[in-house]
C-alpha cells in the first residue's frame, strides 16, 4: 500500500530541455485523503547535475509507519543526452530499511552496484537511464514534440528493464500520459500542462483491490 507512493514519482515530469535548476513540491493523497508530501529537485554539483526525489508520509498510516524514500541520480548532459554517473535509493517503512545503489564505469562500460546487501554488475546499454532520471528523459521527449516511441531502458537492482509510456489525449495544452503495465488492472496516469514547463498538474495510480494514490503540484521554484 505505502510502497505505491513511489510509483507516482515515475509519473512526475518537467521540462528539461534547458536544464533549468528547480524544486517542485507535491501533496500525496490516498483515496482523496492527504497522506504525505513529495518533492523533485534538480540541482548542480559541478560538473554534475543532481536529481533528487523525496517522499515522506505525513498523515495516516504513512505517517504512523514513518514512510520515507529518497532517490538521487548524478548525471551529465551533452546535447540533450543525459548520462548517469551514479544512482542511490534509500527507503524506510517502520523498522524495515531498503537500499539500492550503483556506479557507472564508463571505461569498462559496466554498472557496479548493491541491492539488498548483494553485490552485482551488469554491462550498460548504449543508451540507458535510472529509475528516477527517466522522468527527465520523458519530459525532454514530450516537450520537444515526440508523441510515439516513448520507451526507456532502465538499470534497476542489477537488471535491465524497459519503461514504456503512451500519450492518450491532449486538450487545451493538457497532455495525459499512461505508463504501460504488464498487469491490466494497474493504472498510472499523469496530466502535464504545457503552460507550466510540462509539469504535471496531477498524477493518479491504482492497484487492484487498493485505493487510488494521487499527487498534486503545490509549487515550483526555478533557480
């Protein structure tokens, strides 16, 4: 239940073509009731960009269990290509902690990481991204006018995965995007506003037998 809050982070997008530094803040709702807050921040630790996502449970069960999740990707940008250098995820729910991280070795073209205490390594594809950096790739493509082929290769937990998105509608500058899932009853939607740097005005996620999770933008600050 609480773990599904993180799914919404995949749907949170913004306009990255100019690589504007910013911080966006969101409220998280479950079945229409406020349960937490999340944020996405793009900063710079020269010569690297830093993309940081944070989610904290502040109300209800999410608060009771002390839900916290932080994700961070360090990457470079060259002519619109975002190249990850490292990825780190830390999550805490009650007394359980979950960590995952990896580093990229460009010379050997390998990713070396640790997941659930186990070391792993995998050959990196020519083009790939991380679980939270994919939001920048998606935003960059959509805001540049790409409407099909929104497929992204992800390195996650020592495995190569594919995330696929489709545009389902566009009306008055609002673009609705669906994340394609293997389970037909799992739904993830995002509504992007072209008038607000392609930021989402809301996101929606639901699993079979569970209440829907939503996020709504509070504010965004550009540096």
